[in-house]
C-alpha cells in the first residue's frame, strides 16, 4: 500500500515537472554522455593505443629477434617471409615453426626489462 502511494506521488511529481512518459530530461542525456566519455577514456582509448603499439612492433620485426608467440612459445625469428602472413621461428636448435604474424606479441628482451 505504501509503495503504491509513493509511486503515485512520484508520478504526480513527474507530470508536474514535465518528465512523464516520453518527456525530455536533459540530466539523463548529460549522464549518458558522461558515461560514454568515461568508457572511452578508460577502456577504448587505452586498448586502441596498445593495439597500435603491437602493430608497430610487428612491422619492425627483424631476423634474430627473440619473441613470444600467442601460444606462449619463446623463440628467435629465422625468416620473415615478406608478403606472407607468417614468420618462421626457431624454438629450439634445429626446430622451426611457422607462426601467423598476428600471434607474435612481444620482444623477449623488452618484456624481461619491464
């Protein structure tokens, strides 16, 4: 009973202020814009920055660079295979594998220093 009275009072207050169904509420729009801005600066922008950094690293790969793959394999780049979507990595003496360039993530020397 008390809840119904409170809801009726809220409905009357909304009707007086013009915030009824379909009414224009500028504070709600401001809150949505603020929420989107917070999400952009704390989630989207840092992720884009990190992706650009990873892409820059992949473009600067050279033969002999020690890398880590997406699967966690450590190795040394033996061939870059220009024009192809893969690189050849030596993971042990005499053991080479071909890995998609998109799964080469980090320079081992740089990641150890951090």
